[in-house]
C-alpha cells in the first residue's frame, strides 16, 4: 500500500506547489494544457543543464569518498581507540565503557551489509519515484480544475460555498508551507556548503545538499547530517577540533534557521504546535518510514485545516457564528 500511495502523494504535493504559477498564465488567456507542457519543457531543460554541470562534481566526490573510505574508516577507528584510552585513564569504569563501545561497533559492522542492501533498494525505489511522480503530477495539473468542478457540481447547492472554502483553505495552507520549506532548504544547503568549504572539509557540496534535504525532516535531519559531517571532519584532519568546528557550524545554522530564516520565510505558512508536529513525525515515521517523516508536517497542516473548517461549519450550522466566506477561485489547485 505504501509503494502505491507514495507517488500519488508526492504528485499531489507537487501539484499544489506548481499550480499557482500555472493558474497565473491561465488567467491571462493561455490554455492550461499548453502552459503545463511548456512548464515541463522549461524545467526539464533547466534540470538537464544543471545536472550536466553539477552531477560530475557530485560523482567525483562520491568516487573519492568510496575510494578513500577504507582508509578513513581505519583512521576513524584509530581516533576512537585513542579517545577510548583517554576515557579509560581518566574516568572510573572507563574500561567497561570502552568494552561496551567496541561490542556495539562490532554489532554495527555485522549489520552493515543488510543496511547497505536496504539502502540500495530504497535508492532504486527513489529513482522510480522520480519518473512516476512527475508523470502523475502532469495529469493532476491538466485535469485538476476539471475534477474540482465535477466535485462542486456533485455537491448540493447550499454546500458548494463551504466545499469551495474548504478546498481553498487546504490549497493556501499546504502551498504556502511547501514553497517556504523549499526556499528554506535551498538557503540552508547553500550556507552549509559554503561553511564546510571554508572549514576545509571534503565533500562540502554533498554535505551541503544533504543539510538542505535533511532540514526538511524536523529535528532528526539536521542532527544526523551534522553528526556525519563532524565524523568525516575528524577522520580527515585526525583531530577532534575540526569535528567540533563542524558541530558549531551546524549549531549556528540551526539557530539561524529556527530564529531568523524560518520566522521570516514561513511567516505566511501554516504554523503547527511543537507537540502536534512531534506526534505527526512519530506517526508518519512509524507507518511510512523516511518518507513519512518528510510528509508528516504538510499532512498535519492539511489535517489542521480540515479540523478547523469542520469546527467552523458546526458553529455556523448551530447559529453561533457566521459561515466562512469562500475565497477566490484562483487559489483552488485540485
């Protein structure tokens, strides 16, 4: 079920993200199908040109990382052993702690092959999504308004305004959140790549992109990418100082993102209470894994709009408040 729903969910989110641009040209008298086809041609050409310039650099960094990994893994083990000896000499019970750490490291090593196999399987699934999701998105963009009109035509006349307001609220909340999230991820990726490059850390481009994508996964993503980047810095420089500098860099990025970038960029996005967001992350991660963590926040935005709209409808039907007015039709996406 997850494999079937995933491309449709991604396509629906992409349609919400792209549709305002398509609707802007459509309202100027250009046929919607022509706008969508032209959009796909422009984006496809831009992605092809960007990939032709960026992918060689990324491929080179991946090859270097793959070639140097055995040596870097051995260096990391040496640094860990040296650190373990210091702990053994300075802390009571250090020998037991070091023995426990070595045992856990051996267990992790024995599980490396299954983890790598699962990672490769997920990578192939991701590649298939990159072809399926754009195709489904194309049909959503072409047929979305027609499906909306059919749904409105099937509603009783007295509920059309409410249903239209409901669709508009979801479109506005979800669209604002997704656009703000992508802009925020691009800024974090750029700042992380520049910061790692200035610190002299190898693979700064890959780690910067990972930082931007990881930022889309609240709480877990930044911690994971920061830990990986710090470990690579320790291995590269054979010292704990550069790893600490990387941690400080990611902490500064996290602070700037939480207190400066997100409050400014996401001022019009749907706000979620931290407890609600945490519950959504736990639920999404449990049922859908990594993709569930990524889609948890936008799904929670939609649910918040649904609950709020249903409550407003109840108050209006009970005569306790005035029914919400329908927003402009141009905001409707699907």
